């Protein structure tokens, strides 16, 4: 297993912020850091930006999925993404900050807070899950066989897989333009990079890392998420006494893309003015 990197050294390394494509906009005394989910880049937050930028210094970035920067061995561990997240916060002098994290970024935030408990003042998790596979006492969104099939199809015909996956993840009730937006984002990833990340994410099990997490958290959970059922949000809320579960009337796994007003309403209750 690779040794943990010193994220402070990483934050000072030449070209780090450019590699992570860090964008800083807005104004305010508090910094909000936006963490993307799998298959999306920072453009996925566009509909939330006017609300955020009027209130906060707003920081977006992209995970290092460009083949020039992607290290399959290093990023086989979500802890390496957590190192990058902490390094961004350190580089822009934003500790402590508020983290708004979608999907995979939510668990990355948990691992980052485990390493540096004071890194985040609060966290808002959108469609978060510590595991995607069902087992006897856990209500994940997929069976093990379904995950095996998903990964197999990614390897066989990535573009066909991306087309089908986009329709499922965005949800059947939404405009095809939104499906196309997500599909283009997924297809911008090189297939081997996407498959490596998908193997890490869909086979992860971080349930044993939840107990020590103490950051004040709002769990924003869509009512009809094909990837993360409401029962997973309820599961997380039971693990964390400091967490509040906010179930929003939205379908699909990307409510910040498909139902931004519902997400903004949740943020209004979760974040200070």
C-alpha cells in the first residue's frame, strides 16, 4: 500500500492548483469548496453558482482524471483523493471551510476529516453512500452481480456503456439535454481512467470508517435516486448523531444538475447567510 503523502507539501508543489483546475469566484468571509462526483467536472455546479457566489468565496476544481495526471495505483485508494482535497484547502488558505460534496466526494470528505478533523466547519453531502453494494444489513443501490456487469460493460464498449449509464444516473424524467451534458462529461474521461475509478468506487466499503466522523453534516438525499436509495441516507443519519437528513423531491443521482432549486432550498437551511 502506498505511503500517505504529506498534503501540505503537495499543496505547495509547482503546478498543483493548475493540475486540479482550481477556480475561485464569489465573495464572502467564508469559503465553500465544491467536490464533484464521478463522471462530472466543475461545470455541474453552474446552476448553483449565482446563489453561492453572492454569499461565499466559491471554490471549484476537477479531480485529476486527465491521463497526464492520473496515477492508477495512487488513486486506487480514496485516501489519495482526500489528500488532494486537503491540499486544495491548504493551498488556497481555506481551512476551515464548508465542503459541499456530491456522491464520491462525500466519502472523500469523510476520509479527509478523519485525517484533519478541523479541515471543514461543516459538510453538505449530496447523494452520499459509503458502499454501493447491498449486503445482509445494508441497503446499497446495486447487487454484487450488477456491479460486476457494470464494470464488464465499461471495459467492453465504453461509449455504449456511457450512453446507457447517463440515462439511468440523470433519470428518465429529465430533459435529454441534461442527459447529454452528463454523457459528454463521462465520455471526456479516457476509458481506462474511468474504469479504474469505477472499480475503486463501486467496490468500496467505508462503513467501518464512519464512526469517528464528527463534522456537522447535512445529508441531501433525492427521493428517487437510482444509485443511492433513501435508505442509504437514513443509514448514514443513524451513524452520525451530528447529521441532519434532508430528503428533497427530486429524481436521479445529480439533483444539483436536474433540480437545482430543491438543492438551493436545502442549502439555505444548512449554511449560514
